[in-house]
């Protein structure tokens, strides 16, 4: 009997165990602008599943504990990962998130826009992260309008608030990443510039450009992990700045390797095209949706993203689209209609 036990023990020692690959170690060289998420995506690996394991394998070869060095070689996780560690991490983050209420209310929409009329439950169960460009010390693109300065961050923020209300009116769970303590939805043309915006839940926006982007990416990704298993999408609203003579339509970007991001951007694009045909039959819609994975926000966030430029702040025709509050409301409504279309198609 002891001999039989010894023989069985030898067999067990020779057997491969889950989590310990017998294959040779796989490595990859980080390219210019690569983050951990984008690097894993390029290797066909789920960044949510393998992120923590990647960091543990490469912790001595990262700067600031989570960032890659361009040109360095990194170890890729094997095919089996200890899911217990990931689950524990997600559960911990979920607890942290639930301590902070995120449902927008009077303080964020303003006293004239507190009430949200429930239109349907078409987006029930869906989660949206909305971020407007720039904010705090960075106004973004600026222009002169009738002797007054106007800034991208104010108009992108106003459209974002309107979009949040539209999504919520259809039952969506909505997180607003950039928040202003006293600028709710404003129904006038010239939106005064200020610098008091914060990032969810109440973080001061850094002066450094890269740090601002990292701050938003980290908040979005933390929330995404806490809501794992739900339909989740990120929508970023920006206003472009080009030569004054260049009139542009609303156009969208997505990640080149994200099928869901492309699907979302395509659904919003289709909605704009249909509405242009309906309301402006004599003016074709020239907006596009293309991949632009080099943008930091697109490259490093986990949810599928549609990155939207709503016009050129320096062009007179585009200014009419951006400055008129009714037009800003229409932009928000059309984007929300595209979001509904995307979810309906994904659910089929």
C-alpha cells in the first residue's frame, strides 16, 4: 500500500496544474503610446481578465506601478489566470464605488432642469459613462464670439448634461465624469468660462495634460470593473478647433480593435445621417466614424467608446450648432437615439 501511494504521488507531481503553463514564456515589446490595456488587446487578450496578472509579472519593469516603458520587453500572462484574485479585486472596487452616490440630481442639472420625464425603459440595465472634454485649468478649444471668449469645455459639458438626462429618461444608469458645482444645463448662447470643474466623484483636475487624461481613465476603468457583467459604454463629447473657414459635421472615433465601440459609433452616425435627411433634406450629412486608437482616452479605457466631435468652435456655421441651446439639446437627443439603436441591435 505505501508503494502504491508513492507511485500515485509521483504521478501527481508529474501532472500539470491549472495556472502553471508548460509553454515557453511569451513576451511582447511595448510600442509608442502603448498602455497595458491596449497592449493586451493587441495580443488578443481580455484586458479585464489579465490586467492584474500582467502587473504582477512585470511590476519591476513598470513606471508608477502601472505604466509601460516604450521599447521594453514585457511578459504576457499564461492562458490560465487565478480568477479568485480578480473577483476579490472587483468585489472590493464595487464596495468602494457604492459608497459614493453617482445618480445626478439638482446639484448637477441646475434648478430649471431637475425633473426627468421617464419616456421608456429601453436602456434599463445599461450603464453609460459620459465625459466632456477638458475642464478645470484647461478650457480646451477657444474662440471669440461677438467680443466674448467661448470655450470648448463649457459647451461640451452642457451637451453632456443634456445627454445624461436623455439617457436617464430611458432608464439608463449614468455616470458623469466631469462635474461643475454650479453650472447646470444653461439655456443661453454664451456660456461663461470658469475653472471649478472636478472629476467624479470630487477630484481636483490636474494642470498637467497627461495627468488629466490618466485621472479620467482610472476613474472610468474602476467603475467599469465594479459594474462587470452589465452592458457598459463610454461616450466622450468634444468640440474641435480648426481654421475658421472649415465647417465640419459631427464625426465620431472608436478603437480599431473594439467591435462594440465601432458598433456604437456606427449606430450614432446612422442616427445623425437619418435625422439630417429628415430635418435638413437639402444638406447631406458629411460626418464620419473612424478608428483613432492613438487618442489616449480611446486607447486606455475599458468600456467600448464613442468619441464625438460636435463641430468647429471657430467656424461661424458650426458656432450656430454649438451656441444655440436648442441645437445642443438636439445633439444630445440624437446621440441618445443612437445609443438606443446600438443596444437594441446588440440585444437581438
